[in-house]
């Protein structure tokens, strides 16, 4: 059975290690400051997943590269949706 944990502040973090909790928190804060939109970060086994909506393909790639830089040991799964603002 896979251990998939959704974490956004202030969710319980019973299934995440202290290191994983810090990583998720720091990455969500960094992405919000760079992209100016909330992006959810989940850790599921050795995979780091990004969820949310961004305004361009460039922002989607920027979020992915930031995650790769901060969490190089995880496989990145980019589930961000790109919808330009009207």
C-alpha cells in the first residue's frame, strides 16, 4: 500500500517525517512567493507532487524546477494546471 500524504498548513502531519514536513512547508512558501499563487505539495513515497493552478506554461515549469532544486532525491510529478488569466 502506498503512503500518500496531502499536506497543507495546518493539516496533521502524522505520516510525514520531520524532514518531509519542513521540505513541504518551505517549498509551498517558496512557490507562493515566486509564482504568487498557492501551490499544494504532496509527498507520496519517493514522489513529490505539485497541485494547483498557474497562469502560464512558464510558471508551471518554474514551479517544477524549483521543486527539483529543493528536493533532488524525489521524482517530481507536476499536476499543475495552466490557465491564462482572462
